C-alpha cells in the first residue's frame, strides 16, 4: 500500500513574501510538489469548470472527434497519448481536451471550441478560468524567482512569462475500463515538460509521486487533494534552469475504479525564450549540466515523443 505524502502549503496571498519564497525554495528542492492556497480562483469557479469538464466528456465520441487535436489544441481520445514513451502499454486510459493561449498573436486563434448551441457558456467559463489560473501562475513565478535569489521580475524580464505558453488540459479518467490489460495507467509515469503546473481535481484519488526517480524499485506515494487548493509541481524546464536544484518530480495517475476529473494548467515559457542555467544555480564546482535550449524547440521534441508524431 502506498503511503500518503504530506506536502507543504504555500499561501499566495501572504504579505511576508520573503518567508513564502523560502518555503517555496524548500518545497521545490525537497519534492517539487506543493499545495497552493489563496490563489485567487474562487471555489465556485473551480466547481463550475469541473462541471464543464464532466459535461464535455459526456458528449458522444463523434461530437468530440469534430474537435480532434490540431496544433496541440482540442480533443485527444482514450489511449491516444502515452506519457511514458519508454513503456509498452497501449496508451494512457484518459481522454483530454487542450486549450492554448487565448490571445495567440503569432498564429491567430488556434483554439477549438464546442458549438455554443451544444454547450452554452462553456467557452466563456473556460476562458474565465484560463485567465484566472494564468494570473495565479504568473504571481507564483515571481515568488519562484525570489526563491532563486533573483529579482521578482526575472522571468518576465528574460521573456519567459510575458506572453507565456499557457495550456489548459481538461482530463477525464473513466472509472470502469472493462477487462483491461496489465500496465494500465490513467497517466503513466512522467515529469511535466515546462515551468510550473497548477492542478485542480474533483477530489478522487489516484495521483502518485515518486520522489527519487533514479532509485529502483520506484517508491510511489499518494497525493491527496486539499479542497480549494491547487497542487503545484515543477516542470523539466525549470529543473534545467535551476541546474537540478529544483526538482521536476515523476508522477502518474493510477486507476482506482472511480471516475476522475482534473484540470491541469501548464505554465510554460514563451517559445522564443532560451532556457539556460541560472547564475544563482551554478559555480565552478557545480557547472551547468545542460546546454542552453530554446523553450519552443524543447517542448516540441517532448510532444513528439508523447504522441509519436
Ligand atoms: O490528473 C492528474 O491528477 C495529473 C495529470 C498530469 O500529471 C498531467 O496531465 O500532466
Ligand atoms: Fe503531469
């Protein structure tokens, strides 16, 4: 039986920014996961978005397939994604729907939306949520900069968090998978690719983390949902930036027999931002472990491995 992990709680509205930044530093060095409270997204909106999630996935498959994923936006059916490209499973037992930046100035608006007659007000609810969670993520990133002994505006100044690449992913893990094979995961073991992820869920369990990704056998611990709080985790690009000081932790979703809905918001740097080791995270005796890389190129490569295309 997996143990439950006690994660630290970070208060985004705390007036003591220095001690909040120190708590973030400790959480990101030790585990790479924490709860975020007082983030400015009201419980009512969270509830409405999770309800919107449920009604979208309840549509007939044919209706959902009209919005099949293009340019990383839209619907991905069951088993079409494999978050652990090294595994031989037939794919993750989840379906998802992606919403990208709302004002995509370079490529016009690429998002796909269900027709208003089919799901009235659905788009406006999702857009409202997107804006709120983006705002919370940007405020959090300022504190992350402080936690790294940088100016609060650092990620903005280097072009990472102004016009960031924010993606909302609505997720549905069906409870009843029928006579499923072995190696079946809702989301197989992976780390997130970008900067930070803010996750909301309906409270159904299944999320697990493995704190030591290089240790065998892997030890998995349960992460519980705290009502109203986001579960936040660090992504691989922030791990690269920090020369592995901050940890992008392996996680997965196991089937529990219960239907589960969640919404992940991936706050990734602007695609043109170059991610290179921060000055505060290396020294002569601890040189940079990764070469600089353009964020867009790194993310594109990771997406290709996940979708096999
Ligand atoms: O649904 C969850 O709890 C986690 C989802 C996740 O890890 C992901 O989409 O990257
Ligand atoms: Fe993830």
